[in-house]
C-alpha cells in the first residue's frame, strides 16, 4: 500500500482525489464505451461521477466481463490507482462491483447529478439580477415563466458535453457570467440592457434538451439534428406564445439575439448580429467561453515547461503561469 | 419616332418590350430609390411591373420633382426609351404622370402581383404530386393544411428578392422543380420520398414572410433579423402543433431538412445534413438554383463573344451558347 | 473453440464472416505493410481478398518471420479471429502459411480480382443505356471504341483506393449510377443528354491507370504525378484522335466535362463548370459519391448511439438509423 | 437663396452644417486629390476641416484652375451646397479662394487640428484612471513617461485614417474606452488589471507615427512598411529602455499584449494571444471598434428602410433603429 | 493647339506618346466594346496598337456612328487627347476615320502584331540556352521540334490577356526569364536542370491557343473551357507522341511540371508539386509574374504619394520608389 | 550478439549508426519527457546528441527509475538497439548510466552543441560574401557589428526547433543559402543587392533567442510570446541604434524586409512585402525551407513505394526518387 493512501473505508469524493493514490470507493458510472487500443486490445473508457465532480477511468483487464456488469447510471464500488493523464486525473480500475446492500459508507444522495458548487445561491443571484433590472412588463412575465419552468433544470444543467462548462451547473455559471458582464458593459454603449438580459438568459437554454446526462451522457435526436441554438429558439417561441399580446417586434429582436449569438455563419448562426445588442451578446459569449478554456488549460499545468501543448480550441499554445 | 415603335395607344406589356423602342404606356412602380451618380447627380432607380413581368427603369431629369410624384404601389403613365443594360432591358424615363380617370387602355387588373405564367396549373400539378405520393396520415394532414393556408400565397410568392426565381410565382416554380426531382432521384437511393416531398414543400416557405412585394419590395423585420430558413422552421412548427399526435421524431426530421438545406454552415444552415434525405434535398436545391442562374445568364447573351462576363453567383464566366 | 465457429474445413468466404468467429481458410494477400505501434513494436497490416470481398487483417506475433513469408498477390491458408474495429470487420491472424498442393477446398478461381456482384449484367445494362440513347454518329463511334477497349477493364476496376466505391466493380457501379441519373434529371432542364452520357462514361476512366490492384494496391507514377482527372482526359483524347473528323468543338466540350467534374479548383478541377451540362455532371458525381459514403457509415452502425462518430469525408456525425 | 440658408457672414462651423443649405465660410483643406469620373472628367476630392469637425467636398468645375490654387494645409473661403451622399454630408463647391487679410469672421485658431470635444477633460479622466490603478513602480514610471512624452500628441491624435475613430481625438476616445472596459471586466476573471491598463495605453500609440495629418493626411514610410502595431512596439521598447531595471519578463508580457492585440495572424498580429490578459485586450479592442462602426452606420440612417446597405466592415446590413 | 503638341503629320508611335498631348495619327483597333456609363450613356472602349505598343482609348461622342465604322483589326486615322488614367495613358478620341489610299505617313507594316523589342535576339538567346544545356537525346529532339513548330508563334505570343506580360513577345520574355533563373538556381540544390528547362519551355505554351489576338483579343472555345494549363499539356503530349521511344517516365515527369506549375489546386493545378523540380518551376513562375506586376505598378507612379493604390494582384499597396 | 554489431568499446558516433545494430556508447541527453502510451503505460521520450548529430530514443522499462537518473544536459553511457521508425533512426534504450570517471573512450569535447559540418568554413564563406558585396558604409558597419556580436552564436545556432534546419548550424546553412541565392537572382531584376544581403542576414537572427538548446531544447518566454520575427526586429533595432547617423529610411526598409519575410499575414508577418526586395527575400526564404523539407522526406525513403506518406509541411505525398 502506498504510504499516501487513505485507510480503507475513508470516503474519497472525486474532488479530493490526488495523483498517485490507491482508492476504493463508490462512484456512479455515467458513460461506458468499449474501445480498442492500436494493438486491437479491448479496454473500457468510463466516465465516473459523484456529487463532487467527474472523473475519467479506464479498465484494461477482464474487459468483457466488466463490461457486461456495467449499466450506465448505476453506482459501483470501484478500486484502482489515480494517475495523471494529459493534465487530468484518471482512474485505472483494478476492481469493480455493484453496490451491495449495507455497504458501509454508501449514501444514495451522493450520486445525484448536481452542481459541485452552491448552485442555489448562484441561481438566486442570477434571478435577482434579472428581477432587479427588468422593467418591461412582457419581459418581466417572460422572466417569471422562465424561472418557474426552467429554474430547477437550469440550475443543474451542463453547459456543454465537452470543451467548456461541461459539468452540472455549467450552464448556470456561464449564463450568470453573461448577465453580470451585460450589466457592466452595456451602459458604456447606451445599449438596451433589458433586451440583453433576456437574450443572455435564453441564448443557451436549448442545451438542456441538446443532450441528456442521465443515465449516460448522450446527444438527443433533436440535439443532433437541430442543435442547441435552434432548440433555444423554439423554447423561447413556445414560452412567449403563452404571453398575451407579447409584442411581435420585441419577440423578433430577442429571437435575433438567440440565432446570431455564435457571431458568424460558419459557427452555426443562420444570421449574423445586425444590432449592437446582438453583437455585444455574441462577443461576451465568446469571451466567457474562451476564458473558461484558458482556465482549464492553466489548471492542467505543464511541469517546468513555460508553455502548454497546442490547445485546439484556442488555436495556440498558452503561457502556463497565471 | 423610331420606325420600329408602335403607334401611340398600342398596349405595351413589359414582356413584349424590345431594346430600342420608344414606349408610352401604364406601369406600376414597385420600388423607387433616389440615388446619386459618382458625379453626385441625383437620379431615380425604379422597379416597374405589370402582370406580364418586371422592368428596371431610370429617371435622369427632373429628379426631385418626379420623386415627389411617385408613391410606390401606384400606376403611372410612363414614356421613355427601352435600352439594354448589362444584359437586361431597362427603361430610360422621359415622362411620368399618375393615371388619370378615363385613360384609354388602362385596366386596373393589369397590375396585380401575379405570376406571368399559368400558376394555377403549376400549383395544381405540384399539389397533385404531393397528394398522390404521400401516404403517412400525419404528412397527409400537414399537406392539406399547407394547401389550405398557403395555397394562394404560395402560388404567387417571389422565389427571392434577387439572384434567382426573383418574380411572382418563382417560389412555386422552384418548389415544383424540387418535388419532381425528388420523385426522379430518391428511388435510386431507396430514400424516404414522403419525408423529402414535405421537406421540399416547406424548405423555402419562409420566403413569403422574409420580404413583402406590396406596395414596394422590402425586407421585413423578421426577414432581416431571422432569415427565411428560420421563418420556414417556425411556420412548420406552428402548423404541426395544430395536428394532434404529430410524432415528435418525424417532426424533428422534417425540421432537420429545413434547417440543413443550405448544406453548409457558412451558407446559413445552423446544422449540416446528417441524413441522406437532408443531403439530397440540399443538393437538389443547389442544382435548381444554379440552373436558374445559368439560364438567366444565357438569356442575356453576349453579342459575338463566346463567354459571358464573370458571373458572381456562379463564380465563373460561362459559355454563351445553350 | 467458440460455439459459433464453423466446423474445420467449412468454406468461409469474406462476405460471410461474422464478428467473434474463429476462422481458418484461404485468402489472397493484396497488400502487406510492416508498421510499428506507438510502443515501437512491429506488426503487419494486411489487406486480404477473395472474390466475395475485401478484409483488413493484422499480424501481431512472429512478425518478421511472417513478413518474409508473404508475397503480395499470393494465396495463403490463414487462421485467426474475426473482430470488429471501428465499424469494420478485421482479422487478427494467429497462423499463416502458403497454400499447399492439394489443400482441400482451395479453388484458384476464388481469388481473381473480380466484382462481388454480377458485374456482367450491370455492364450490359450500362452499355445498353448508352447504345439506346446516343444518336450522334461520332459519339456512337466513341462509345463503341470505349466498349471494345475498356469493357473488361471497366467492369472490374476499383472506383477508388479508399473512401468510396473502393472495390472491384466500384467504377462500374458509380458510372452506371451517373448514367441513370443523367437520364432522369437532364430532360427536366432540357440539357444535352448525349454529351452528358459520354462525359459520365469517361469522367473517371483514368482511375483504371491511377493505381494498380495486382499484385498489390499501389499508386502508379502517372497516378501520383498527374491524377485520374488528367489521365481520363488523355484517354479520351487518344481515343477520339482515332475517329476521323471528330468535331473539335464537340471534343472540347467533352474534355470540359472531364476536367471540370470536381466542380471547384480546390478539388482538383483546373477549370470549373462553364456549361449547364458540366455543372450537372459535377453535381451528380458529388451526390453519388456522398451517398456512397453515407451508406458505408450507416453499415458500420453504432451500437445504441443515435449518431455516428465524426465522419471526415462528410464533415459531420450522421444519424444512425437509415 | 434657399429659405433655410443662413444670412451671409454667419459663421458655419462644420459640425452645424445641414443637408440642403448653401454655405459660404472658411475651411482648411486637409487633403486634395485630383480624380477622374468614369467618363474621364477631372474633379477634385477634398477633405475640409475646422476645429468642429471634418467634411468631404467635391469640385466639379474649373478643376485645373482650382487645383493649382490649393495648397493642402491652408484655409480658404469656400462656397457651395451641402448635400447628403451615402449617409454623410458633402460639400459641392462652387467657389473657392484663399483667405484674404481682414476677411471678416476669419479666426486663425479655428483651424488647428484639435478634437471637436473636450479632449483635455477626457485625457485627464484617462490619466486619472491610470494613476489611480497602477501600483507597480515600473509601470507607474512608464505611465509617467508616457504622460510626459505623449500626453499632448495622444490627446489630439486620430484613431485611424478611415473606418473608425478617424478624427482628432479618436485615439484618445478609443483608448479611454478600453481603460474603462478593462476596469469593468478584468476583475470578473481575476486578471492582472495593471498589465491590461498599460497594454491598453500603448497598444495603438504607433498610430501617432503611422500617418501624418498636417498639412495633409498621408501614410508615412514607417507607417506603410511597418504598420502601427510594430511602431507601438518600438515606442514601448524605447521608453522602457530608459527605465532602470525594468523587469524583462514584465516587458515581454506588455510587448505580447501589443503584438497580439489584433487577435489573429491574418489581421496582422505576428503572435496570437497566449495569456488571458492578451485575449481580453484583443476582445475589448474588437468590441470598441465594432461598436464605433455600428454607431457611424446608425447615424447615416436610411430613410424609411428598415435595414442599411451592406456594411463592408461589419459584413452585414444592420437594423436601422437604434 | 497645345504648345507641346507635335506639328501635324509628325509620326506618333504609341510608345512615344505623352500625357497632355493632342495627337492625330494611325493606329490599329484591336478591340472595340460598346459600354455604358452609370448614367446609362453609351461609350466605346477601344484597344489600339501599333508595332511600338498598345494603348487604351475611349470614344464619348457620336458613339453609335463611330461604332458602326469600326471593324476590329483595321487601321484608322485617329485624333484625340492623351491623358493619364489610373496610372496608364489613355486616348480620348475626338475623331476617327478609316485609312484612305495615299494617306501620307501610313505604313502597313507598322501594324503587325509583333513585339516592341528585338524578339529575334531574345528568341535566339533562349534557344541557345536550351541547345547548350540539353544533353538527353529525347529532350534534344523535343527541343528541336518545339523550335521548328513553335518558334515563330512563340516569339510573338502574348504572355496573357491581362495582368502581366500582356503584350506581343510577353510569353517569350517570361519563358526566357525562367530559363535563366533555372540555370542560376537549380545547381544550388542539385536538381535536374534539363527537366526544368523543358518544363519551363512548355509550361505556358498553351497560351498560344488560349486566346487569339487577331483581329481582336478574344478567348477561344478551348481557352475558356480547358485553360492554358491543359492546352500546354496536350501540346506537349502530341509532340512527344511523334518521338519514337520517348521514355514514358520522362514524359510523365514533364507533364507533372506542366500540370503542377500553378502550385496549388485553388490556382488551377490539378496536382501540386510532388518533386523538387516541380516545386522550383512553380516558385520561379510565381516570382517572375509578381516581379512583372511590381514593375507595372512602379511605372504608373503616384505623384507625391509614397504608396500606390491597393494592387489587387499583389494584395497590397506598394512603396512607390524603385 | 547481432553479427553486424561492432565490438564492445568501438566508438559509435550518432552519424554512423545503422538500423538493426546493438550499441553501447556515450551520448548527451538533450531533452527528456515522460509520456504515456494509449494504454496508459509510462515511457520516456529522449533526444540524444553528440557532435556528429541528433537521435531520438525511447525508454520502455524501469521508466520511473531511469527518469530520476536523468538530468538533461548530462552525458550517459547508453545501451540499446537502433531501429527505424517513420523513416528516422531511433534508439530503444535497454540500459543507461551516468558517465563514470575514467570511462574508456569518453571525450568531453564530443558533446558540445556544435554543427556536424565544418561551420567555420561556411561562416567564413558567408561573411566573405557579405564583405565583398556591401559598399554602403552604414551597411558595412552593421555587417561588422553583426560579425563581432553574433559570429560565434550564429555559427552554431539551430535553424528551428523542428521541421527544417533543426540542428546546430542550421541557421547558418539557411542564411548562407539565402545570401547565395540573393546574389544569383537579384541582378536579374535589377534589385538592391546590398539591402537584400542585410535583410537575409538579419531575417531569422531572432531564432537565437526564440528557444534555447542547453541544457534542453525549450521555447523561451520571449520566443513564445513574441516569436523570432519580432525578436529579429528588436536585435536589428538595437544594433543600428549604436551606429551614428544610420539613415532612418534605410533602417525602415531593412525592418520591412524582416517583418514581411513570412510573406502573408496568416504566416505571421504583420505587413506583407511592399517592395520588390521584400518580395524576393520572402520567396527565397520559402524556397529554401521547402527544399530542405523535400530533402528530409527524400532521405527517409519508403521501401518499394513510389510515393511518401502525406507530408504535412508540403501538403502532399512526394515522389520518392530524387
């Protein structure tokens, strides 16, 4: 046993794991894919989670046997060694079995898909920003409906399947950032803050239907064939249709913010920003996503090297001290 | 008077005009824009129409005075000389006055926005193709609703503001072509013909709301901020929402055909074709639009030259014998 | 022995193999390349074939020894396990020896490079389409010469080394599809069907000299330095030079169809389509190749996932139910 | 005389001119280029200025004679008619003569190249922002030197020759905006505000040497061959070389902000942003320049049309109500 | 009469004309196109030539009448004023009549399409370079045939219709430059000089059939549908087919130099350079064409400005002192 | 022991190693990176060197133990087998220990970072070319300073970290080639040879500070944040600042050659070539780098195949006989 390993039975939530330790604890399998090495050997590529975070894992032995045992969504007692791989932690699994009745330390509530941070507080802060700054009655009504219909879903949705904000609560974190940035920047240019707040609120809401996280992470039919931008648009349309006399021009402007927020046609926006508000929402969305990618790359570190490896999303190697 | 000019009072519908003739007849002004030459002189750029077609026109003299006289949508008695300009006919206006009560030869019905060809027959043929080939009850219901709600609008809609099928009935001609091509090609690859027919029917229907032609040609708020692709999607959604139990997967597939029909993100499709049907609809749409552009360029001719000038839409000069 | 394995001595043509079975049968080695894993271990990457199809295979043990034994083009008795790898079947070879005199079940004729389908019938159908629809005497003469000089070669040529139609008979299948599509679509636009049929016939004929399939698949000097488009052009020129009084303008138009069929300069066409016929041939070539890639991806399937992995040639993941 | 014209002798500063009025007043000629119309007629294209702003002007008559009279940099008594051309005002000159001794109303001080707004106040505000937020002694020293050496130049420099902020004081306005935005946004991401303030201060300082505005607007040798980005870099280097013990790593980071602020190599940055600070400076620079272009297009208006003409810099038509 | 004008009857060859002079002399009309100004007025755009050079000309008055008089290829007595327009001289024609019998000063031989420089000497020099450096018997034979069949045509061919080397003898000048550069650079890299010389000789020979210069400049059918690169290839193939036992690999390599000399597929090369010789030929071709474009832009000058206008072909403004 | 292996104790400089031999000799470790295979096993990726060249090496066993032993920059006695991997030789290390006192055959001088060829002679030749051809006194002074300050550094600098000229002396080889090519080509176009020689001398000098080679190869802070082009510029500026009365226009032109030598903005040049000299320097730089890449690919060979694998830097497979 490694000197640094914790005594058997000590709870090891994902967020506390460290490279080098041997672990034996409960985790939920979120995704399980059978793959092959270049040498044609099977292995399993798993995504584990508990309420503290997510962790990649690999199974190199008894692959077929283990694969048959796993049902994505279920919790298992898993043993293995924590290693660092390409700047992220990864668990090399040596043993895995279903949770047994009366397993000491197992708590069902530890495996809900829920943000690793205090999402209730952040949600409250985001909604307060909206409630305090919206004056237009139609927008206030829309905001209320959103909070009622999407509040809980919104609070725990992933921001993406990969790349940035790819975790429970990610959508909320990203949207909250945009709301704050809108309030910081819009007044400098005399823009319509209320329109921008509503645009920020709805722009990525389609991500809640683009893929599902339970039992496994998977793209939905609508997610793959239409994409989150079109789904966001549809969600907005259906909600505003329930509001009597919602002004059509206002509706069109909000829809414009949603459909143009990727900024360029080649990034999937069927129309580019044609108002200053639409341009600002696009630029803030870009800024926040890039900052998130910078942050993830910075966390990975790079030993004594000054620069990271080439980061595909940023199109460059980056300087590795913050 | 030019020897080839018709005697005063002879009806001169746009479709019969010829380069070089002097004309004096009734036309409706569809669009009137005041512009300036490089030398800063004002002139008017008009779009004229009657039920036989459309014609560009210019006013070089008494510009301000004439401009004040014109209300787009109204019919005027117009005199001038027909010339060829960049392969199209154009009228240089020397005189223009509102229609007077009792003007001999003036018929109000000559200026309706209506196709220059027998659109009723083509519409019937298109609808027959649909009625004969759709079996799925939900698609049949959708087809019925489309024919009821959009039949008349569809029959006389423009296919675009410029470039190709930019005339009353253009949308019908383009859609009819796609329906026929779907039936000719889809069986070769064993594709879902019914899905394709519905996709073809709806793919450009948003053009009926992207711009208006009466009184003047103009992009609408929704047209400019959302584009016809998104409007087509919304029209489809609202129609299928009225059909009880319309299967969601079928709905998503039809929406996919609509949103991916431009084929590439840089051409405004938020998602690219991910099914064979979507790919085929895209390729037939591309083929029909390009053939239409080839045809227009071929009509322009080019004197004794073998090749046309550079055609922006085709990205090349083309060979000028058909 | 796996329960699903066939009794020793049962013929196992490639087209009938299934994932998971152990096999011991005769196959011709079409290509043998020594490669290294990332861990620097040698392995052999083989392409096997029999008259029913093609199969990738790997040798992980006794690599050097086996490599010396193999002469591409020869038939071997091969044992191993059939596995699925990235959506295709693959044989992991455990034993391999040259065919011995009197090996029971070995038939020399089983290893000719020949289409896996009834290519004679398809060739006859393709030639009948041409014979029935060509009227112009020069084109009829060209067609005759083509059928005499290229008939047999054409019937069994690969359509490509990889990507689409990469098998014996692939060129015929692709060309046949184009001939049929030309007849289905050209009349809709009033195009010159005869010109299009000849263009379709010759457009890819250079593929017969771009690479060789016997004994091993390999790019030729001309194939690598000139490409199939230029070779197709040269084959056409040399054939029409043998026809007295072949009209030069007709020759130039056919050459234009050949050189422009990739549609864009960046895809290797030195000139883009400048006639409607050239544009149609390009678009049908594109359609047929993409449909073939869709079909291959669909065959691969994807377990319970809705969407395939990213397909490089299509530039997207695709929906996995047909 | 137009009823709206002012009585002879009334001062008509550029900022107060209106479309349609006839004017006769003093203006400095900033630029005079002889051009030809398509019909090969000569005309003069002038840039006029006074301390209230800049105005384009044209001379259509007595071109040669007038041209010989003009020495860019001098003030003239100019008569003509104010018109609107492509959304900007323009003066069609009918008469022009040098200022004569004792011309009533002529004030030499009216023609200094100076901002049309209270640049002293804005400069003070910008410098206060810097003074208040910089703590690092080397950056404070750099800031002091900048204020001493570049203060006056900085306050009245153009932000560009065309496109955006192309007027005296434009560089200050743009830089001031960036300083404010840095302070509003940087804390949200925990970035190095001091580094960002210095980067914003120097990023475009090379524009003061990229072109000259006196007597005429013209690109300099260094401006054309090196560009403002490289000149900004050189100005920074020479200034920091005078500060003893300026830390080299700090210097390199500031240089990085300068050279990467265009964001992409194709926009002239030899390196792309590799730190979060560099990325933020780039995105704020982009935002402020685009907002300025939106504003200019909005000022131009567009009659009753909903959308502007295609705006090259924005890559789209924009919605015309603010 | 302008003081600087020459006395009536003085020969005024094109190469000696100066901006500002009034001229009345004999010129051949090479091209005559009727165009319209933006204000819809007709004018004629002519290309004039004599053996000393080429000159653009315009007719603004009596357009129709003059147009009917002109037959491209014929010589006319032409009066007008020489002006500078966009850096080139241009003749504004006031009067034009056919040459009359016995017109004093008219020499038929002055209007042959022939180089303005001593092309015989340059041709001899180019051929000597080839004769001296080719050793391979097949290449020597090819060289001989080229000199016999293409010598005279080659000596006076245009290098292009526009952009660079667009004059009689231009092809020779460009090819001669490449031969010399090949001899200067190839040895540095130990390349196959003989292959390169033959490649340089044939690479643009197709330009002799891509367009015709008599009577008017015009793209041919083959030129427009196939382009000079493909025609060069065909000319080479037909010539080498006449040489017994011409080695096929050598032929393929030469063809590769021809088809890849544009360097990139998007510039019309169906294959990119795959040998060092092909790469060098491409880079020298690029260098010589760009140097020619620089030279033309430098000749145009730019008054007192330091930099030229934006040059489309170079993608930049250039510095205007040599 | 392999029959072809050398007797124990025979010196085995890197340049003499052959695929297949077992070796045991002294090498300096230039770079040591711990990596993982896809199967998550650790291995070491080393760069070895001696004065005869560089060699990649791998450690597959006792990875952690060996890793702790290695200090980049030190010399080790290394045993292993030489293999070919992707066309380059590579050492699979079986044993590694630090050099011991009195190790027979160990010579400290064998591990200096020094060119594998006679760099003194090449340096002398390069400097002689400069000394003989520079006449301008300021340029002569600059040349002298360069030779004094950068002579030794220049002679042994790498030309790059990878891709081309990535070895000690590589910068000198590349620069020497450019000096010779300048002298061969510049006179053909009448260009300023002296300016070009100085531009060639300085254009890549920044590479001496872009990365360091001792003890390990690594990008520097300035190298990563500014790039060699900007560092070259700074080195030039600081050197010319020491020369009294160095003419500013001459300085700007030289700087232009440096900043534009990548030819296009997307390749990192903040300005593109605006003089013929700048264009030529760019094109020669491109030619020499590409020729170097061709040569490396050709050395790799490819068994009996005619064409190499796809070469990323050249954008193509290349023909494999020289």
